């Protein structure tokens, strides 16, 4: 009788082990199937874009870099084509100039402001920016992106009052 009980116990353990091993294999296959369904970007080469090549090369930056379906856009400021500040003392116009440049970059990548997922704004005059920030409703028609508004002591040139940087997700 004891021998039979030991055999039954041993058989139960073996059956339990077999089910455990089989279910682990099924979970592994399930995970492999889920991984196959997700798009993974591997070793995609960055694509650089210069809005004002002479200016950007002189200061040592690229205005935008696209990797996969993500685009990082350097802070836009109110510059002319020679890299000189424009709309001096006029924060509202400087903001409009920034968005005009950002729009050119977005169009280069066949995007709109609806594709922007993060916007960081740096300003030397936060109270005035808060007064005119409603202009952004004309830029973002569907949803506002995430981001931060930061009051700073200074930007690259003393005449600059605002700088706007973006991150963009471009659907495939």
C-alpha cells in the first residue's frame, strides 16, 4: 500500500511538472507573438535638418534630428536668415516668428503642430508671456502638447525674449 501511495505521489509530481513546463512554453510563445506585433526601431540612422545652414554651422547645432518616427527640434528663436535677432523688444512678434520657423521644420518632415508631443518654452519675461500665451490656441488646433514654461535670466542674445523647442512623433 505504501509503495502504491509513493508511486501515485511521484506520478502526481511528474504530471504537475509536465503541466508547468508546458505552460512555460506557451507563455514564451505568447511573448514572442506579442513582440512580433510591435514595431521596433533598430539602428536607424539619424536624419539631420538645417533651417539656416550657415547660421547653424557657425553656432554648431542642427535645427532638427529625426530618428525613426521621433523628431527633436532645437529651440527656435526670432532670427533672420543671417542669424541676427528680429522683433527686438516685442515678445508677441518674437513668439510668432518662432512658430513660423517651427512650422517650416515640421513641413519639411511632412508634419503639423498636431504631431507635436512636447513643447518647452523659455522666456526672459514670464508675466508678459502669460498675457500673450493664448496665441498658442491658433497653433495647436486639436490638443496641446506636454511641456514646460520656464522663466530664464537670459537667452543666447540679449535681444531674444523667447525660445521654443519641440519633440514630434510622426506616425508611420
